[in-house]
């Protein structure tokens, strides 16, 4: 490549050269750019071109030249890269806070005029995020219950503590694993769907059309999704808890010979009622957070397919991370509750 550039530059610098490219059968933009650079970024006086290649050089004359040099690689530890990441983080935080503020305003409007609320959108989102997720949450919950019960039963049996399997399984599933599993599955399934939906609406300019028609994004798109997930997530938590306990009960019966009747009789005494309310509260909070994160990244997607893919991936990862952080906060706040 360097030898070609040198030869073209040497030939192009001569003022007595006559360029005849009329016999060239195939030429692309890269080849035209190489010749254009060799000519000093101006058309030679005597230049013959094939008719089909005239457009290349006319566009170069009109729009200028392309910078064909390789972009300087920025290391992740460079000052510019660190500052850019900080600016992006601050920008996302401000955008997320703004989204929460707009949601609060829209929710107040919804409470003042419920008859004009987006009930159809809420119902549709409950169906998509709640009902259609019953299958995957049931399967994963059942399998997690089986695995947890088998592992716990093997350890407890060595010390003669078989009767404590109900306590361990009930507390672990109802207080922690059930809400967390449901939230992670919903973040990967419904969160990505919400982000992709808003991203496609950005690409197809539907979001701009809504603003032109006087339909605010927050009231018609974000509010229904947040309310729907805040309603469906606690129900999915109860469903996941039930399936995980059924799986654990089946495994306990096969591994330890524990009867189903004994398991169901001991479960209410093994798990205090406060743990059920903590699990439901986690479901509401997790659902709202997943919807907000998904909408935040969905509205920030640019009108191209590459941004759509990146935004959806970042949305899922961020939603799962925030859910785990929120679960840690719940564990700290309710340390002495429910034991």
C-alpha cells in the first residue's frame, strides 16, 4: 500500500503527466480517494475518465476529502478516556433523575384524572411482562428449588438436621432467591424488550411523530410500563416462590423421604410472615427499577441499528446490576426483621 501511494504521489506531482483512466473498468471510492490525494486534492488539467466514474470525482470536489489516516487509539487508562467515562456517567445519572421527576409528574396527573389514564397500555404491558413470563419463571424457580433442596439435604443429613431443611429452604426462597430470580429473569426478558421497543420507535421516528401530535412520551410510554411492572413483579415473585418451594419439596421427599404433608405443615412456622411482605416489597421496587432503566436506555438510543443493539445490551446489564444493589440495600435495612 505504501509503494502504491508513493508511486501515485510521484506521478501526480509531475505537471507534464496526462492521466487517461478511460480504460479502467472498475473503480470504487477508495481507489478514487487514492488518486485524488496523489493529485494534490485537485483535478489534473488533462484527465480522461470513463462516464461511470465521473460521479466519484465530482463528489470529491463537492464534499472535500476523506481522512484515511487511522484514528489514534485511546487507552482506557488515558486521561481523556477517564474524563469521558465520568462525563457519560454524570450524563446518565442526570438523565435518570430527570426521568424519575417526569414520571412523578405524570403519576400525579394520572391520580388527578384516572379516567383519562393509559389503561389499555397498562393492561397490555401487564400481559406481556407478567403473564407471558410465567413459563420461564416457573421452570427456573422449580429447578432452583430442586438444586437448593438437594444440596441442603446432603449437608443437613450428615449432622442429623433434616428437620431444618424447611427453614433453610423457606427463608432462602421467600426472602431472597424468589424476588431476585424473578427480577433477573424479567430484566433479561421484559427489560430488553422495552428498550428494543423504544429504540425501534426512535429508528422509525415514531417518537418524534408522537411529540408532533402532542402525545408526551412519559405519560403514554414510560408510565404504563412502570406501573405494569410494579404490579406484575410481586405476582411473579409469589409464583416463583411457589414453584421453587414445590421443587424443593419434591427433592426433599426423594432425598430424605420427607412427606409433602409435613413440609406444608412446617412451612408457615418456619418462615415468619414479615418475610412474605419483604419479598413482595422487593418485587414492587425491582419492577419499577427495571422499567425505569429500560425506558432510560430506550429513549437514549440513536436512529441506527448499532446503537439499538448496544443500548439493549447495556440496559439489561445495568438493570440486573441495579437489582442486585437494591437487594443488598434491602438486606441491610431489614437485617433484624423476619427472623
